[in-house]
C-alpha cells in the first residue's frame, strides 16, 4: 500500500483487504459509475496516478468550488485504484443522488470512438464494485449500482437515460451506458466477482438515525472520555445497533459510539408506486418538486397525518401510502 499526496494507491487484491477493515459510519446504499472523460488515456503515462489524482482534486476545488475531489475512488487504465474523498462524506457525483452514494470515476473517455478500456481496468472496475457492494451489503442490482447517464442533470431525478443527461460513464462503457446494457453486461460480471456470500453472525440492526448537529464525533466508548475515532457530518444516516446511557452504537462488530443527542431517528422505506411525486409540503395542494421511481430507497424524517417528509437532499413530502417501510 502506497500513499502519495494524501491518496492511498492499491491493487485490487489489496483493496479487498483494505475495505474490509475500513469503518464507515455513513449509510451507503448506492455505487455510482462515471468516466473522467478528461483526463483520458492520453494523459496516463503508466506511473503518474497520484499526479493525475491531485490535478483532478485541484480542478474540483478551484474550478468547481468543491470541498475536495469529487470521487471516492479512481480506477486507472492499469487497474490501480486510488482513494479520493473520504467515504464519510457524500461525493459530488450525481446531482440529487449523492447522500448515500459511493462515487467511482474510471479514468478514460469511454464514449464510442474514445478510449478502449484495457482488460486490467475492466477487471478492477468490476472487482472494486463487487468488493464495495459486498462490504456494505448493497444489493448488486440496477437500483443500487447506477450510471450517471440515468439521471436528469437539471432535476436530479432518475429517468433511466431520458431527458437532459450526460453520456457518463460512456456510451461504450462495459457494452453500453443504458440500463439494459448494465443488466446484460456489467451487473452479471459484478455478481460473479462477489465472493460466495459468507453468512456472518451479526447483531441485528435496530434502527437508523440522521446526524442533526453540524458535525458529531464517533468515539470508541459510550462516554465523552472515549477516544474520537471519526467525525460525521450533518445529514449522514447511521445504523444503530445498541444503546447505553444515551450513547448509540454504530457497528455490530466494532466499538463505535455517538452521543444520542446529536442524531434524530429516521425510518427507511422503499417506494411502492411506479412513480411517486415529491411535493414542497404535506398535501396535494403543494407543488411537485420531483419524483421517485419504484424501488428507490428513502429515509423518512417526519410524519404529518398521511404525508411523510423524506431525506433532505430529495427535498420534500410524499404520500405515505406509496412507501413500504423496511
Ligand atoms: Zn459522471
């Protein structure tokens, strides 16, 4: 494992080990696939991984005004994987769809007529995605492994490719950038790269909670004197496994605790209607600000009669009868 400019550089095999030991408090439900477009293969010399990653970080900070590099991971043409933004922070990947996502950038231009993805990179993209969905118990389906192309750029709504979209991760990415291409080519490869599922004895998840203070510390004991091991930001949704004197445990295996006063309880739900309108207030008299597709996961922050307020990044209220609580 090498480190340069603050990025960790890993071969796929090392990544599998590293991610198993890497603790993340944020609830991760989705994996996004992107291509960098620029830089592309012509910028890659075979040894300048960290320089390219640093240049992307600079560009995202200075040109786009973001806090950090947009993506959590970059996959290079030779199959090497570099870390980027902390997994504890939402990426700047797909407008409207970042809160619970992991963002992967594949270095290259994979539109038709652009770069032809090398076999080493193909294996690494599939293997990285498989390792992530395995580690965070994300179902390897097209609801949870998504392409940038499937989201409208202006509204952030999932349209599966209609409306104003980018071609990202490329019209020739793994056989094509459409939903049917992912289901035919990419997702079966991811599933076959997952280890035969090992059944772990885990403490059951009790509920979910969202961070309500601007930031909150995670400590290695249920007490103010516990060592700070991580910091989570406002809006992050956490899994709660246990409680002790006002402190909440965030991991089934590890000692990770957060003060209960820093979070609010939320409920996880899945959209059960083919399409569900999001409205600016709790009733049909309020204007429509967006929509959700069947099977999409949401978190419910508040209930007012039959209207439920959902994750702040989706921004509004939906009719509760079209949500199935999980
Ligand atoms: Zn993209």
